[in-house]
């Protein structure tokens, strides 16, 4: 009965989809693949736990199915992979299995006006701080926890008219995990997370009737019920009104509102923001240069109104949005929030062969919210389930729309800790992609600074990665991956550090249209890792993989 309740939103959406799309012409695509691999692992570790890091041979069998359904009313995509693996160890053999899936769908109840959408996923990641970057299905898989998410929502958009452009969206979501970090970080795991939340967004903008005047406003609301930490509620709003005084130069008035409420007492780094965390408003006036609706540069003088120490202070705020060409654009802002100076930045640049993007974001959020809200897409587009750049391509334009069964992939691995503490997260990301007829290269870099609300903990994550592939012949391709990750964690004066280097070199040969073989060599260097609760240890792994993959595809209408 509980499972029926859990999937009830998805069942309702499916029934609605069937009603609205019965009479429409549908395009159905189903693709599948089966991969079988023999893997040998040679391990060297200072951790002498019996059986944990001994050499092993493994057989892996992994079928994958990707299906898409496209009609005038409904677009839906599903991808699922099941992994079975059998280990041969000194003490005998053992086996385990893992299932991952993603799904998403959009029902156009009224074309371009009212939509119902749903999405969900199931995946695995480590909950043991000392093995974040060294855990996968073959190594340290006992540290993996299964995380499952489901959501359903609706969006209403009123097309731009003479007075206003209005859009409203809302979502209900649920996130579950078998295990998670505890609130004090000193115990290994607890019973997991079970969070339910709802969010709503309202966006308003002026219509065509306004000539020299312009205005816009947006508001966001979210409430999350967390299993271990109680509720977390957030509200934010911002708006501006401007009037052109002379040509493209005008006067602008701005206002922002930010309000958070969480069950229990704020502690650690968040304790310094207590009054400002609960209410933080700004009001400003300034000048705006606005030659077009999507191009502006604004400077304002602002005053803070809050219950905290910054009440009455003033600051200079800057915001801009500028599209220099169809392939180059930049947007960003600088101002103040409850924690002090704040800002955001997005930069995109592209040519036919190269693509670059840089972004900086700050958010007060939780793990379950990040699963639905945070987008850190790369410059390459890959089939669902693909993990290697050899299967991917770089679109010709910056505004490329993903097709059914496609996803924008970030090749470097970024870890979001499985904990429902409220966090202040700052992330700087950059991606550079290059594609010629036979060569593909992707370079990624991440810097993430996370402050936790329930204890005095801070984590800094630095990741650099490169992926490349070269078509060496009509049927053969070479590929390589490299990633360097650093995790620095501090809790009440106790420091932890994890440094991980992974290098991979492989070759793939296409025997026929659907059949391919590959060989891969992977080396991992994980030295002097210090968890907050365990002594330093070293782990090195050499992994040799021989694989066979068969792909199939069916199309129907």
C-alpha cells in the first residue's frame, strides 16, 4: 500500500497522458544494449581489513533499455540499467546487483500554456567521507547508498500580452536514501533520509504596452519535511521598476526579500547569521543602460533591512545581461545576502568546433533540493546512460534542444553529501569542449565550498578532469580520461582530507553495426586520505577490463 501511495502521482500523470494522447500520432523509439565485461583488479592499501582490498576478478553483465514516446500531447523518456556482477575472491565468490533508472515526461494539456511534468531517478553514491571518490560498483561498494527520487509538477504560462507576461510553476517531490551522514559527522551512517517537499515559482514581466517603462518581479517558495532535522522553509522575491530618462539610459528602483525558517536552533557557521537568516531585505535605486530587452547594465545604491547586525548598512549592487552574438553571452550580478557579499555569473562562448562555459552560483539548499534544482550540464550531449565522450557529440548551437533519449553530460564527478542539513553552497564551474571530425576533448574544473547549518563543518571540493577520444580508423577509437579530486573537510578543529587521481586509457573496435569490443586500463592513486574519524590510509588500484557490447534499436509509429 505504501508503494502505491508513493507512485500515485506518477500513475495519475500516466492516466492523464493516455487520455490526451489516444488520438494523436505517436513516435516510439526503443534502444537497448547488453554489456558483458571481465575485470581484474590489483589493489594495494594500508587498510588491513581482511578481504576489503584483496585482488579480485569480476564478471559483469549489464543490460540497458532506453525508451521514448513522442506525440502531440506527450513526451516521455525512460532509461534503466541493471548491473549483475560476480566477484572471485580468496575466500570464495560473491555476487551483487544494482539497478539505476531515470524517467521524465511532459504532458501538454494546453499547448504552450499549461503543462504537467514528472521526473525521477535512482542511483548510488558513497556516504563514507573517506571513500567519496574511490567508491564505485567494483570498489568499496559497501559504502554506496541507494537514492531514489520522484516528482510531479505543473506549469502555467500566459503568453506576452499588452500588459504582462506571467508564468507560474509548482512541484511536489520526494527523495529517499538507504543511508546518510549523521548530524554530528562523528558516526558513520544513520537510517537514511526520507524528505518530502513542495515548491512554487511566480515570474512577472511587463508587456508590449510599456514603451519607456519596464518592470519585472519573481517569487519563490519552498518547504521541505526532513526525516532527521524537521522542516525547512524558504521564501525569496525580487523585483525592479525602471523608466528610460534619455535614450537607453534610465532610472531603476529595486527590492529583494529573503526569508528562511528551520526547525531547531541554528548552530556552527550559520549561528552567526541567525537574525539575518530569518529575514533579509534590500532596497535600492540607480541607473540602468538598456538598449534592448535582453541587454542591460545596472548600478544601484542599496540599503539593508534585517533583524541582524547588517541592518541599516548600504552597498553598491551591479547586474548585467548581455548577448554579444548568437554564440556569446554573459550575465551576472553582485550584491549582498544574509551571509555577506554574494554574486552569480554565467558566461557562454561557442564556435563550430569549440565551446566554453563558466558559471558561479550560490544557494541555501538541501541535498534533496539539489537533486531536482541544480543543473551543471557540460558542453557534450550523450545518449542516456553513456559515460564516455566517445559516444557523445557537441551541438552546433548554444540553444540546442535535447532530443528524446539525450542528456547533457558533465564528465567530472561532483559529490553532494547525502545529508539533509541545510547548507550554504558556493560553486564555481568551468567547461571547455572541442570537437573536430575525429577528435573530441572536454576539460572541466569545479570548486565547491559548502557550509553546514547543524554543526560547525565546512567542506571544500576541488575537481579537475579531462576526457578525450580519437577515431583512429574506420572502426577503431581510442579514448582517455583523467580526474584529480581534493576534498578538504573541517569539523570543530578536526581536519579531514581526501586526494584522488584516476587515469583511464581504452580502445574500442566496432565489429559490426551493433557489436563492439573494448579494452581498458585504469589506475587510481588515493594517497594519505584522512577521514574525520579514521587515521590516514592509502589505496592504489590497477584495473584491467575486457568488454563486449551489443546494441539494438527499434523504431515505431
